[in-house]
């Protein structure tokens, strides 16, 4: 159970004014400039929005502090905010007031209240790889005037980038039925990443020791290369050097001039291959453009065949180019280039090794080199490259599998949501002519699409298939009426709230705050709003969802029976903030 009980406002002169609320529908009527939209945003402010009210004329020199009392899961809380964003209070309602807390701590404490299911929150965090809190889920709590009538990306707060970037992973989580498999793969991925980090550290150490040994072997005039597996051969050669034996170099050693010629030749071949690839891609791009041109010319020929003589040569040219491009792809092999690059790297290493033959080193430097080599050879190291490659390959496979699993949808859940939204909308057919017109369409249905967060009306139409048979097919039904769109959008909000509240595992505040929803409706159809809300409460219950509505119409026109009603403009106040009096 959730209920906001009251909102006490304290002015700079010490005066107080209290708004009391009921469970169910709280309806506030007000004329223009009476603060309906300010009240709408102020509820979000009390639940931790970062808006700085010091910049708003509504509150400057009039409002000092606001205290809200709410109860959740049979516990009553008292929260308070001031005009200073970092002076806030939160405690149990029967406790004495503590020292003030920063906005960050204020939101952390609120999150601990609404994110009571720690295990579900951990699953959500592991699934999305993001730190999601109750603040993110407020996108399901506010339907404002700004984006009224949006059925594509229909949540009002989706226009804010900080919410829109988090909506997609949340929807993936909500509509996913592979959570257990995803959790297992995530755990395996976590272990693999730790192992890879360790292997990379060992590989770096291995490479460092090999480089140090080889650098010092060059000082001794040796052309033997330490690979990490030939330590005994290196030790044998060191013993020979110690015994003053001359280092025997391989007879097939090439001089630096030969090696540099080979290096330049291979580099030139690689350059030719790379240029060929670039040219081939450009040819392919140009040929695609020619095909588009040919397609347009063929369309013209369908209307007038006189110009066929102009098109035939182009068709022949494109056919020849296709053959040329295919042959180029056959001759240009990435594998060939990779092999050439490997050979070039080997020759580069050989040049570096031979360079030491033309440098003179003192006996002291050679003695030091021998000591260094012996010390590094005593290190217990081995190459981890094969294991590292294997682990990286598995990580890549897991990530690809996770991407597929995370984007797979629970189609039954989406179907149930679509059906509920459709039934809500249809419930107003006996009270609204526009809804009746829609529901009389054959097969009328509102389909929810997760991609794009879309509420798409659909109908059934008879179409002729490729076998010339008449079949019934679901097609998109496009309606331009703002009132229809707004009512569908409202049904979408209620559909999500019912689903999320039933699952009871999300850090969700059980409220819906609506600003000026009657605006796009004429008098005859505005009662559809009340009918939809009544139908919602029949399935959810007023004790489970508190509704706040701000409008300039009388609630009877919306066919509503509010549990609490109040006019924002009274004899002693001009609007929402009772201490604010606009200047003439």
C-alpha cells in the first residue's frame, strides 16, 4: 500500500499551509497561471528531482520549506526540502528531526525505500550494466502537457536524454524471459575477464623478460633468439661465452642491406594490396550508384521504350564491372596481407638483431649482460598467449550470445500488455463517439512495440495475396485525432503501471501525476478519461495506485468522482503556492 498523506508548505514569514490527500483520485482545478503545472512538477521535486526552485519566481522570497508525509508498506515517512537543493530531511514520521542531508543522500535514502527488493535490483543492475534507481522509474509516473498525444516513444520524460538512454535497457529487462541464462553467462563472463586480466599481466611479464634477455644476448654478439622455451640452449651458449669460446653465428645469416631490401619489397607489396582494396571498394560503390541509375532508367523505359538504346550499353558496362569486382575480391585476400605483415615484422626483428653486430661493447657491459640474462632465465615464466586467445574467443562468444538473449522478447507478456491497453481504450466506447468509431473498425487493437516504445492502433483489412486469394490481414490504423492519441497514451501509462505493480520487483513509486489532460478533448469525448480511470481502478485498486490530476475543467466533465477535490484558487490564495502573490 502507498499513499501520500499531506504536503505542508512553510513561507518565509513563518506561515504554513497544508494540502491533504486521499488514496485514489486527487483532483485539483485551477485557472490559467494558478500553478497547476508547478504543482505537477513539485511532486517530482519532492521525490528528488534536481530542479533548482530558487530560479523560479513562484518560490523566490515566498517559500521556505515543504514537508511531505507518505506511507509505504505500513511505514510512515516524513521528507522535507528547502529552496537550497542540498538542505533536505528524511526520517520516520514519529522520529525527531535529524541534521539536514545533501540531495545525493536524500535520493539514496529514498531509493532504499522504494527499491526494497534488493535481489531484483541486483538482477536489473547486472542485466543493464547500469546503476538504475527509483528516479529512472519516475518516467512511468508523470504524464505532462508537453508531450501529450505521443504514441511513439510515448513516455513524457523520454524527451529528456538522461531518461531516454535508460529506457531501452529497462524495457529489455522488463520483457525478457532469459534472465537466469543471462545471469549465468554474466557470471562466466566476469570470471573470464578476471582470468584474462591475470593472463595479460603474465603475458606482459613474459614479453618483458624475453625482450630483456634478447637485448642482452645481442650485446654478447649472439644471434640466438630467446623464445621462452629454449632456456637450456641460451644457458649452454652463455657457458661457452664464459669459457672464452667464440660465438658461432649461423651461416645463413643475411646482412642488413639484404634484410632492408626484403623489408622494403614486402612493404611495397602490402601497399599495393591495400591500394587495390581501396580501389575495389570505390569501384563497388560507383557500380551501386550505376545500378540505381539503371533502375530509374528502366522505370522510364516502362513508360517509353524509345530510349532503350541508351540503357543497353549501361547494362553491359555494369555486368562487366560486376565481373571485375568479383575477380578483384578473389585476388585480394586479407589472409595474404596478414602473412606479408607477419613476414615484415620478422624481418624488422632480424634487422634489429643484426644491428648489434656493428656495435662494440666493453667486457664490463658483457659481464653485466650475462648476469642479467642468467637472472631472468631463473624466472619461472611461460607463454600464456594460446590460453589468452582461447579466453578472448570465449568472451566474444558470450557477449554475442548475451546481446541476442538481452534483446529477445517475452511475446506473451507483450501480447498481454497490448490486450490490456486495448481493453482500457475500448471501455470508453459507450461514452465517447471517437472511441466508438475506432472500436467499430474490424479487428481494432492497440499493439505495443518495445522497439521505439510505440502504441500502434491496428485494424483488420481484406487484401489480395500473391495467389489472388482474399485474406484478412492486420494493418496499421493511422488516426490524426489528438484526443484519440492522448487517450491511447493514458491507457499505455496505466498498462505499464499495472504490469510493474503486479510484478512488485521494480523501484517504482505507485503514483501517476497528470497535467491538463482534458486539453485536446471536446466536451462530448472528455468523459472517456473518467471511464478509463474507473476501469483501471477496478483491476488495480485505489489502495495500490494514487492519482494526482491538475486541470482547468470541472471533474464532472471528465466523468470523474475524485476522492479528494480542491480548487487551487481560493479567497486567500492565488494558486498552488499560498504565499505567492503576483505583482500587478
